[in-house]
């Protein structure tokens, strides 16, 4: 099966893009399997919104610390990248709120951007300086971090990024993909048994004449990588071959997330709207 044929299989011909919400600067879509709703951030509005089939769009949390990326941990807690408050936080199912981490070696984080939880419960996140002014930056780098909740230990995994952004594991968690928005590419790291990162290499590039940078990312159960970049969601095979683009009307989409009961819906967050499209291969569960 060539790239075009595989993309045709991933996105059936009758699969149409559906607009779920508009008028919102959206980020970090994450699906709650237990409750059947989608959460997504609006950084500027300092709010997390909820979308469900029955209620449409409602406010879930406000203020949100100008939340950006969202995900769930293995205990069902919502992990939030508080872009404005410069920290990672957690909201339990009973609405108990706690700061997860906000400093590294005594210095404030930059502005946590996106986050993913490994099967062992450890939390990986990126920390670019998008949410702060240059004179506010305390760390001399833009890092990728690993936080171990059991031992309350924060480890710097990589510090050679210009603008680390979206990140996601392969289905077997043997590699970690990290977008560098400044360099317009996605790097892939080998994941060591202790959770640290090994060798890295450029996996894919998203250069385009249209505006937009590699941002949020997800994988499906077969290991295909979905990178939100200029004009839509760029789909790459696990070998790095570009299969095609799921285009959206918004010129600079930001992130994506899997959901619905069968995990075959891809929710796409964009500058003004949230979209959903049904695909053939399910994504990895995040809740």
C-alpha cells in the first residue's frame, strides 16, 4: 500500500470535518472516556471549556491559569499545563486542586506547554517561553522534563530545543516524539528503561508556504503520527513517510486529541474553532 492509498484508508472518502465550537482560541483537547465529554483550553480567555453531545459548549474551569495542554493521569486526574501560572497542576475527580511542579532547582519554569503521561504514571512535558517576557525567564534553556509523582522528582531530559512544543509516545513507549516549532521539525528520542531519553534524530519536517508550525501531536494504535501544523494535521507513518494532510479551514491549527467511545474520532483544536473527524484507525487512549 503506497502513501496515498494508506491515507485513503486512514481517512475514508465519506469522512467529513465537523465543527463543534467556534469563537474560541482553542488548545489541548482531551477526551474523558468515563464521562463522555471533551475538554479544551482557551489560553486568552483563561478558561477550560467542556463540550458534550447533550450540552454543547460549557465552562469547565475558570480561571484556568491560562491553561494550554491537558491530559489525564492513570488515576483519572486532569493534568494541566498552566501556561500563565508557569506550572503543572492536577485536578482530581472531586475538584481537589494541587500544584504538581512549578520549579526546577529553585527557578521558576518558563510556561509549560504540552504534556503526556507514560503508562508507569510519570509525566513528560515541554517548557518553552511562549507565556513569558524575555526578562521573566529564570531558566537558561527551553526544556523537556520528566516528573515522577511517586518520588516527587523532576528531571531535565533535553535542553537543546529552541521551542519545544507538542509531544507524544509511540504505542510501545519505546520512543518519544517532540515538536520543535522554531526549527519546523519533529524529533524522535529513544526512551531508556529508566525513563530518560537516549539518541535523538529528526523524524519529520513540516515546512510550508502557509503560516503554521509543528504544534500538538498524537499517534494511533498502529504508530502513525498526527502532527498539527500549517493548514491542518500532517499524518506520517511510523517510518517517517508523509501520508497526507487532514486540512482544516483555520490557517494555523494548534493541537489534536483522540476520543469518542471507539477512540476513532480525532478532535482538532484551531485558532477559532474545534473540529471532529472520524477516522478508520483508533488513537491511543488518554483516559
